[in-house]
C-alpha cells in the first residue's frame, strides 16, 4: 500500500485523510454485567489502564482490542 505525501504542494483532494495511528479500545467488564469502554491512541497506555482496572474487586475482566 503506497503512502501519499501530505506536503502542501499536493492538491487537497489527493491528500490521504485516513488515520495516522492505530486506536486501541479497552473494555472493562463488571461483575454485575455492566461494561465500560475507553479508546486510546497508544497501546501501552491502554494496557496500563486495563492492568490498573483489574486491581479493583468489582472488575470481572478487561480486554484490549484494536479498533478498525
């Protein structure tokens, strides 16, 4: 897949407007069946958030997934 340049010389319609980074979603599942999700740009931060949440006694599980 070719990556187009985003220089100022390129006409606006030819610039690539897709994401420049990946998104990671952290889903937290509670014992009462509720769930909560948060999106991060950095996978390391997402994993750290998930690990922090696991320490709570009301959390059943956490999951980190890449958002397409």
